[in-house]
């Protein structure tokens, strides 16, 4: 048995179903990250800020769908959702969730990632933290989360309340910081490289014959420019709104200008707790 087969079997064994007030039952691999993502999308409504909205009948592209939390959210608003997730074990959980919520008729899942070219590429998959999957190792991100340990600890209130209470009850800041570092080391341990398929936004728009897109949602670690550059000029005219996480601080202003130059008259942004930013753009 090769390494990838063994890994996939372990992933299947790790899939579990949890209950959450925002949505009821949902499948996940890691309960903590699922709870954090559910809170971010259903409670904080991260992608529906800056005037961005989802109307019944809208076509929504979910690029970086992960286990499908935003896909479920958008589908429950009445949208037709196309969800793109390149990592096969994570994609399997996405499919489980679509079937669980009986949204097969309004969601279209695709086991591909989005880039600026059609290609195969190795992805770093983090079994304990799949939202950090990327085509480059995420050492810098995990180190940033460790350095900003108080912000990371605050996120555990939602993601893992028991872990939060245990760390918060430690008698000193030094001990708390050390406990957060150990926690982050467990999350970032043993990434697995998996070969994944990629296409461009213009490629999938043509293949699916999309004429009008209500919302393009992007959350693909460190791939922001590649995704944006894979959309031809004529296809930008099809898109009414963009909501995206920007993963490099120095990219916020250039990407804001890039969107403005493509007809988005209202572009707003906000810095998130762990140093990344969100942008919302509307025409």
C-alpha cells in the first residue's frame, strides 16, 4: 500500500458528523475548524459585508470550498452554487455535506482548484487544519498565529471551548503562550502533498455556460493573484460582486485597484484577527 492510499483511508476513518446551531448536522474532519468556519460564515456573515448580498437564483462561485460551509450557506439563500475544492479527501466531505442537506439540485461540486492555467499541481494538505491547505507550505502562517497567540487563543472560544478554558486557566501568560505554541505545532504537523487538478475561472465559466454570476467568493490560500489572472477581460463583465480573503497584506491595495479597474465601483476591506484581510466589491 502506498503512502497516498494509506492517507486516504485514514482520512475516511476521520470523517465525523457534528451538530451545530447554525446549520444542524454537518460532516467534518476536524471539529474545531468546522465550528470556527460555521461561526465565521453563518454568524459573522464574513462574505456578506460591504453591501454584498446573495439573491434567490444567483449563480455563486465558491472557490476554495473546503468542506462546503459557504456552499451550504449560499444554497440556503436560494443560489445555484458551483463549488471548487481541489484536495480529494476534503472534496469527499464537501460531497457528504451536500447530500446530507439535500442540496444536490442547486449545488454543483467540482474536484478541481482554480489557477491561472490548466495544470496538475502538488498541494500541501494539513490533516489537522485543512483550511490552511495550499500549494506552498504554510510555515509562515502558523508562525504568525503562534506569535499572535492571544488572537489565536480568542478564536478557540468558538472553535474549541474546552481547549480555550484549559489554556486560559493556566496561571501565567508565559504558560498560556507555550500552550498555544504546542497547539499550533499539532495543527501544522505532518502536511501531506497530494497531486490536484487546476483550471482557470474563464475555463470553468465557459464549460458551465455561465452568463451572469451574482457572487464570486474566493478563499484559496496564497493563490489570490493566480485566480484573478485566470479570468479573461470579457468574463469580468459577467460578475456582479466579489468577496475574497486576501492572504498577503501587501496585496490588499493592488487587488483593490485591480477590481476597481474592472468595473467594481465599491470596494471595501477589513483586516481579520490573524492578519489576513477580506475585500468586498460591488458594481
